[in-house]
C-alpha cells in the first residue's frame, strides 16, 4: 500500500483528478447548471445514484452532523470499491482507499496549528463564512465539495483496479 499511497500520479491520473474536481465544482456552484448539494454533487461526479446522498445535505440536513462532502467522499469509495455481496467483508481496495482518504483530507483540506483532526460539523465549518445562503459560504462549500471530489478521484487512481469515467456535466 505504501507504494500506491505515496507514488506520483501519472498524467492520465492527474487529468482524472482534475476532471473530477471541475465537475463537482460546476455541479455545486450552480451557475452553468442547477445547484446540487455537496453529497449529490459528489455522487453525480462519479455518475452514481443520488437518493442516499440527499441525507448528507448540510451535515445531515440539520447542520449538526459531519460535513456532507467529506462523508460523501467515503460513500463514493464504498459504492465503487465495496463488496456487492451484503454479507461480504471489506475489500482490500476499499480498506486501502478509505484509510488513505481519511489520512489525506485533514491535511489537504484544512490547515491547522495542531495535529488534532479539524471539527467538521457542518454548522461549525460554515459559521465563519456568514449567512448560510450568502456568497462567502457558498464559495467555501463549492471549493470544499470540489476538493473532496478530487481526493476521492485520487483515491480511486491509487487503489481501484478500474475507475468510472468522469462524464461531462449536462448543462441546462
């Protein structure tokens, strides 16, 4: 696993990560296409069914739960790398990808003066950015969702035997 988790990405892999970030950005931002919530933007980035991801909106709908984008990244990995048998064990690829993802997001998404994991409760994350419906919060969450999509894509590049294509956004 150390080899997969530390190696440089190939040019194709880097392009895949960049495409995932760009697609999630467009889906969440809502300028070129209607806005999606963070979880739905992540699911749609990888062309996954979206209903279960609705529960991740605004930190579990109430704002009191963990960041929906960060949680959605793990769900994407579970859907794409998990054992389709409901009684199956955790696949080695899923274990490696989630382990890498959980180590990567605190360091890549947040700067902290301590080694403690950041508080990722939705309301706590967005409070410094003002009104939830305001432009500063929307910009913060748009970039966070896009960055999480890039991390999930990178985990797929590192640990998945195959990965789904990042299809173009259907603009309306």
